[in-house]
C-alpha cells in the first residue's frame, strides 16, 4: 500500500498525531507533514506541522514495517478542533533495493480529539542516543489501527 495518512487524525490540545500505512518495502528517511483545518468563514486556519529534520520531529517519528507516525505541534494562534481538515506531506523514501525517491501525498482527513492516541504516540520508545530513528516491529498500541478501529475514539 502506498504511503498515506489515515482518514482520521487524532489531536489533544496542541499536538496532533499524523499516521498511516506504508508499504513494507519502504522506509521513510525524512518526512515533513502538515494538517490544517479552516473555519467556515476562512478567517484564520488552525494548523500543526513537524519534520524529521528537526530534533522535535525526529523524537516524534516512529515506523513499523506497515505503519508510520509523526507527532505534529500546533503553530499559529487558532486552536485545533474537531472536523474536516486537510493533511499533506513530502518524504524521502528508501525501498528494499536501496533506491531513494521523493514523494508527496495529501488528502482530506478528519481531526478528532483523542488524548488516548496522542498519549500512545508519546509513549513509544525513543531513539537511543546517537541513533537516527526507531523502527519497531509493531506499535503494540491503539496506533496499530486507524482512529475509531478498536478502542480508540
């Protein structure tokens, strides 16, 4: 399955958790993701972003063989809230034959308030000192399924 966002992105307070499926033959080497929600009057958007080239992004990124997750931090003054939103990302992927390619994806998503998802993302094992990233066999948590599947709400 090509890399993409889950249709629902969880947030709690000023943190959103971008996550989704990825083909088992691909490894995300770098990624920058955004999610934003526009109010009906389009006066002031709410947005969250992060990239793995920043220390905060590297700490908030994890990947299994079939899923990826990146914690995003709210930017700007408008608070994140539930409802329709748009997510977009650009990434450098490496496949199982060591070929690298840059891809982008973006599509409508739904933001939902789910402290359980945000807590699960923050509880993932961190990279060891000097390590670039953590690749896990499984998230062993609600993050293994899209928001709304299983016990997450």
